């Protein structure tokens, strides 16, 4: 395909290329906007990196200084599954059981409770104080109706509310039972009392039971129903706390015990009776444990690493890494893109150290972070943003597809079919016989394109009908002209008989008339007749030819034509009759426009290769806008009311071209000159 063909093909697809390019640019702009926003966010994050690191350090240290934070620090191997319950090292040396309210506040501040599905709680922990001693502490809450208490000295405890504690320790099981005894009443139905501990012997009574001297426990029940209202014997919230002495803790050489995570605690709160279900059981499924060391990662930014090392212990350090949550994973491709985004300046790795004192020893707290953490944090944001960008790209793709299928494809089909029809018309010289039908049955519809397709189809059908009618009319005109020519040739043949001699001037004009009739009335139109006419070239003495034409011009109705012979042969190759028609048409044109009484002059000159015949008349010049058109078919300056076809000069130009010459016209001072140019012949 040449350059011109390629240019044409591209032009035909220009609109579609533009349309698809717009959607492509829109998609690229969406992606570019997301990248620019991500780069700006990276610049801001890098600029505020140190401030964010200091704030993260302060938050972590403040959290570790709280009792809940110390609980995590003191129990690095705290299990995520809280059942069965394992005792934890409390962030307090001891709990003050002389004030139950303070015990409750301490437990809530440490957030050490295991939470159950029915709303019950249990905090099991150990504490060691030189003043108070070493104990297992149990505190929590459950719901119960009116409490049944044990009277002093009563041995049967199955008829009262009671707590049962069992501890699995180093292959041994230690059990205690603590019936409820009311100690004070502060306005019914508020109930408050103590839990008196006994070592169990398997006997349902306390006949052989021995009370535990250091066992302490208390229990209080709220005055209002847990579900609101005031209904007799409705479930109300019950808070309890127990301090259980464990001899194995007191004989230990180190604190906290190394096997603390292997111990198991079981607590039950039983209602009166021997066969009923427990009001509360620490072994109930579905429990949720307290915070673990892994939960500290929520306070860290991605890339930050928290290292907790005990100064005076052999334990390995606790390492907590900040990072995205399970629900906010970052795509590796997005992280790679963020890493490639340029920033003004990279930030160095930062590090902070601090010492934290706890009841069981001191810990070194080290927090480190680098820029990769910022990139991962940005990756979380970018991953969420990518969903919106993807949704926008999908919307752009859907919009493009709908328009492409519903509009552009139909326009393409219509254009291709219309182009096929146009090619058929252009390639067929006979015109309408090759005009095919424009099938738009699948494109018609109530929308604009359907109306346009239907209109084009109807218009093409009308054009075909008009072409067929024009062909029929042209054929009829051709038949009529041929009939007219036949009728004219008959009297001309008679004239030839009346003027048989070649020396008779009329004989020559009759021959010219016969030739003109054959040419003009044997074809469908003058232009087609002249284009198809064949001429016979022969050597002609142009000087003698012009002398004869000037002498016989009066027989053509043109008087006073003057020619000065050169007196020597000027040989050209031309058709004598055709050349005489050319000169005669120009003479008649000059006769119509010359000033009355002035002659028409013919001059002949030659150069090395051509002969020039100038025909000049004095009179009005040709208007400038017609000077270049006077040789076109149908162009004339007919006087008002006249009737001329504007054919003579068209015939002159056509014949001159067939003989290898040309004819021109120019305005001169006082008139117009027509010049004929013919190539000279060698003999």
C-alpha cells in the first residue's frame, strides 16, 4: 500500500481511532491520577515519619505502663485459647481483700478476665508479696437468682450456693469448696457475704472438712435485675473474688514459677441441690481470653518492631512486629510500585530504647522502624484505593463496550456497505446498472442511526430509479437523433447528385454536412459523438488551405475574410474536413462579435516546429470570467432572445486536440484573436 493509500485508510478510520483514543486516555488518566495521589501521600508520610515514630513509641510505652499492658508483658506465652483457664502473673504484688471494691477495680484495670458467652467472667492470676504472701487470685462475675446462704455451723452445703475450685498443679489436683455466708445486708435485696474455704474430701457435707485459714473470699449481688425491671427472683449480677493459698508456690525457689503455663484452674458456681447445672463453669466453651503479646502489634505501624527483653532473667526476648491486619493485606505489585515512586529524600532507620519496671523485674523496651514500614502502610491504603480505580476502569470499559457495540459497530457496518455501493458506481462506466442495494435491515431502528440508515437506503433506491429513467430517456433521445440523421442524409444525398463536380464549391460543403450529420446524429450527445469520432490525418499545405477557406468563406455566410498567402508550402498533418470545421466555427464566432464593416484577418507564421494561425476580429472583447471557459461545451454569449448551444468552440478545441494541436483565445487592443497551433510535418 502506497503512502496515499495509507493516508486514505487512516482517514477512513479517523473517527474510530479518535473515539477509542479518548477512552484509552480516560483510562490512562485514571491510573495516572491514582499514581500521583499515591506519590503525594508517600511524600507526606516520609515528611511526617519521625513524628509518627515518636507518637507510636509514646503509645506503646503508655500502654505497657498500664496494668493491662504489664499483664501482657508478664505473660509472654499467654495462650489465645483461654479454656481450660491458666493462671496469669498479675501486674500487682497482691490484691487488697480488705476492700472488695478495690479488688474489682484492679481486675478491671488489668483486663485479665476470660469472658464467656453468657456474660460471665473469670480472672485467674498469681501474686507474690513479701508482706501479703503468695496466692492464687480468682475474681469474676456471673448471674444468679436469690442466693441461699449457709448458717454458721451448718454442715450440709448442698442446700446453699457455693463455689468449687480445682487446681491441677505438677501432676496433683487440689480442690476447695467455698459455701456462701452472708455477713451484712444493706437494704434488701442487696446481698453481700463471704466465701469460706474448705479443702474437699469427697463428702457432700463439711463433717470431716478442714477450713483453710488463709482462704479469703467475698461475694456481692446487685440490687437490680440484670435485664432491667423488678421481678422477684430475677437473675442479678453477682461479683466474687477469692484468694487461695497454694503451698507449692510458697516453696518455690523462683518467681513466677517456671511451669505456670502448665497449671490449670477450674472454677464452678453451684446453685442449691446436687444434680442441677452449674450457674457458672470456667470450662464452658466459646470463651474469649485477655489480650496477648500479639495484640500489641495493633499499636505499631507496619515496619515497626517492638523487642521486650527481661534484664535479670534467662527468658528469650519478646518480639512484636507491626503490620497490616489479616483483612488488609497488601499486594506485592503495589508494594513494588510504591518502592519505585520517587521522593525528595529517604529517611533513615530509627530506634528508641526505654526501661520498664514491673513487679517481677525490669524490661528493656526497644522500638525500631524503617521506611519500608511506611511503604507497607501505604500499601494498605493503595490496596483499598485499587478497588476504586479498578471499578472506574471497569466502568470505562463497560461504557466503551456499550458504545462500541451499540453505535460504532453499526456505523462501521453502514459505512462499509455504503463504500461498497460507491465503489460499484465508480468502477462501472455504465452507471446505474451496477448500483447495488444498501441492505440496512439489521440497522434500522427508532434511534438516530436507524433513521439515518433507512434514509440512506431510501435515497439510494430513488437514485437508482432516477438513473434508470435517465438511461431510458437517453436511449430514446439517441434513437430519435439517429432517425433525424437518417432523414437529413437523404436530401443531402440528393444534393450530392446535383453538385457532382469536385470543382463545384457547393460539392465540398455538402460533403462536410454529410460528415457532420454522421458524427452528431450517430451518437447519444455531441460531446460523446466528438469524443468517439475518428479522423484521418494526412499532409496538408496549410498556406493553400487557408487561401481556399478565405475565398469560400462567403458560402458559409462570413464575408470579408482576408488572408495574405505566404507563397510557399507550409506542410502540417491534419484532417482537412475537421480543420476546415475548426476554422469555420472560429470565423462564425468572429463574425458575430466583430464591429460592422470591419474585416476578419487570417495570418500564418511558423517557427522550427510549429505553425501558428491567428484569426483576428475587431470588436468587443471576451469578459474575463469567460475567457478560460469559451471552449467548454454549452458556454456562449448568446444575445438576449437568441438560441445558441455554445458548441462551435467546443468542437474546435476537440478536433484540434485529436490532430495534435491546440486552440487559444486572447483579448487584444480593439478585438479578439484566436490562435491555432499545429505541428509541422516533414513532407
